[in-house]
C-alpha cells in the first residue's frame, strides 16, 4: 500500500502543479489582452493628435514636423491622382 500511496501523492502533486500553471498562464493571457487594449487606445489617440495637428498647422508646421506634413501632402496628392485615373478608366 505504501507504493500506491506514494504514486497517488505524486499524481496529486503534479496534477495540482499543472492546474496552478494553467491558472497562471490564463492570468498572464488576460493581462496581455488588457495591455493590447491599452496599446490600441494609445495608438488611436496618437493618430488623432497627429490628425488634429496636421489639420490645424499642416501648412505652417514647425520644422520638427515639416517632413511628415510634406509626406502627408504628397500622399494626399497621390491618392487624388490615382482616383482620377480610376474615374478615367471607368469613364466617369
């Protein structure tokens, strides 16, 4: 009986360790999900700040932001040209 008691104790101990590890991993996954949510909020708000800055100061941007504002203008112009080509192809 002593052998079986030791086997049972080993199984119980290892089983509990597996349960504890699973709980730990679930908690870590939950926390990482919350971190991702916070990072999305940051990203959204940084982008909104940039959009608002560009709309208000894009034409008179500080030197620090000149390159980015110029890139935005170029991209907008490129979009307009590409949309024009689409309209021409469609015959609009």
